[in-house]
């Protein structure tokens, strides 16, 4: 099965996009909640006010993918000295499998501060499609961690000199 890549524009998410981002994440994470039989996973319980605070927070980069005027994907990146942690990668359910998640992953490095040498991502241990996507892009499983009733898989990718921040 060949994946068609949908043409999207990727840019930083702003406060004006918060309502649309909340809607996208809720739609995207319902299937995840069903996999785990838990409707209270964090992406589904976050309020609009919490999301707005997160988008505005220092050390957080939230990228969105737009197809025309529609927000069809997003990823949250938490920046720390030497590393960045990806989370809440979301793609509109009707557009999954069309390369949007891949385009978001590839758009992250230019937003990383110089000196970032590793990317971390965590996803549900049973989220087979998510794990396959990350592994396809060079992330390797490091460990699992249980929080409440969920077990998260943590994966890491070491960045090469050509990937980390801009040296300009």
C-alpha cells in the first residue's frame, strides 16, 4: 500500500488557533482512548484554557499542519537543554495515513535550539501505528513507564549534525 502525501502548510500554532487545535486533538485521540478503554486520557481532558496556556508557554513549540484553511494535524514539542520531547502528535481521523504525521515530524528540527542532540517521544505502549511511524523515522524504543492505567513507550532519536537547530 503506497501512502499518498497530502500537501499541507506547516506553521506555529497561535492562540487564535487554540479552539481548532482542541477540536483536532479531541477527534484524533478518541481512537486512542478506545484502544485503552479510557476516556480520560490527557489530550481528551485538557480544557481550552489549559491548551491556550500550553501554546503560549516558554519552552513549548506547537506546530500545526493546514490543508487550505483546515487544521489537519499538530505536534507539541517541549524544549529542554540538549533534548526535545514530542507529544500529542495528532492527525484528523479522516486524513490519517496520508503523510501528515511524517511531514510534522520532518518539520520539527528547524524549530529546535542549537545544541539539541536528541528527540524523545512517548506514546501508548499498545499504539501500534504510532510506534511504527516513529520507528520508521529513526526512533528506537528505550523504556516503558506506567502512569495510572496507561503504559507509555518512550522512544529516542539521536540527531545528526544536519538535523539539530540552525547553525547559521
